[in-house]
C-alpha cells in the first residue's frame, strides 16, 4: 500500500525565518494535497499539485511536486505565528471520490 | 455559509458504552468521509460515502464500528461497545465529486473512553 512520509516530524522556528516541509511517497503520486490543521481544529485545504514539476504559491506558502511525482515540498517564507499548526500532505485513492490518505504530519511552532 | 457540523465536540464515556457521533455535511456536497486521528496512527480514513451510499469501509477497524448516511444531510458513526483504544478525535469531511482533493473538515469529535 502507498504511504506518505513527512519530515521533519516537528519544527520550531523563529518568526521571520524560512522553512521547508517534505513529503515523500513510496509510489508515484497522481494528486498531492497540502492541508493545515490548527491545534484542536479540523483540516483546511491549502493547495493541490497534480503535474510533475508543478509549483503553486499562496501568500507566503509555496508547494512543489518533483518531476517523478514522488516527492513534494512545502516552503514558507518569512514565517509568522499564524503559520503555526500541523501540516499534512495527502494523496488520493484514484477512485475519483476524494478518498484521501494522509502523511504523518509536521508540527510547526513559530516563536515570536 | 455553514461548514461541516459535528456533534458532540467532546465525549467522555466508559468502556462498554455505545457512542454515536453525528455529522452534517455542507449542503450540496455528495461525498462524505469519516476519519480518525490519533498520535500513534495519525489521520486514518475509516469510511466514505458517495451519494449516501457507502463506497469503501475497509478502514473501519472492526465490527464494533458502523456508519450510516440515511440522507444527504446527515451521517452517524457508531461504536458499540466502546473500548479505551477507541479514544481519538473523529473527523467528518465532505466534498463535491469532481472537485479533486478539496475536502471540507468539521472541527472533530474528541472521544475519550475510560
């Protein structure tokens, strides 16, 4: 079965610093999705990547999918306390029904 | 607009008791998902429905778990009898088929089984 491994598991950065979170799949990804979870809340959709080499940005967050479609990275520029939370990458089960399975998550703490 | 609504937000119960978690998806969404989140196992997909029909329940841990979706606006996840290892946060999510990958999650139901 396909698995998604995220690294690091946790990250503590000073406000203003850049950071990168990685997501690696054991198999080729057909769709890669990034979600953010604030502590004690549900997940919020950030971005979707489908094509090899694709890159998307929203505000200070940029996500990339490598050409082989087995690795994705999420980069935050000039981090802020509002970026704190758990970031999860997800992949779909290829049934077209959005039955996503998720990685292990990366817990981000931003120190003011 | 109202998002996905789950109830209860918190439940504490004793081992052996029946637990029922409820979910109201976003109006117009035709897919509904139940996930469970624990520190040890992360976020796991338990079951999902499409147009009120269960499509894949292979993630349901055992027969003590059951889920229903009697209509497009309501779903339940039932655990009977509950066990301490069922303690987790249970999330419901909904989406619109064709809108790939964007699930809308509720705020979760935190279950503690003593």
